[in-house]
């Protein structure tokens, strides 16, 4: 990481890693919602749905950050 310090490549790498985590969490919450439905755990669904929406919002913010900042800096550097 030291050799990429301050570079657009490091920014893009960090954003993509954070998005990988978000995508994992989105998948898990989707599965948990499906299981809660199947098990009749109706009280859990709104809480899980709220968490899912938070993860999706974070993913969208990371995408916006990548598109408006990191990717733009990378294009200029290339």
C-alpha cells in the first residue's frame, strides 16, 4: 500500500473493498429476510429490512464516491 499512497489506485482499491463488504452484507440481509418470512418471524422483518436499506444506501454512496472522485482522478492521471 505504501507505493500507492495518495494515488487514485489506492482510493479505488479501498472503495472497491468497502463495496465488497457491503455486497456481502446485502446478500446476508436478503437471506435473513427470506428465512424470517419462511419461519413466520414477522417482527424481525422490518428490522432486517431497515438494515438492508442502510447497507444499500452505503453501497450507493460508495458508488457515487468512486464515480465522482476516485475514478475521475484516475482518468486524469492516466
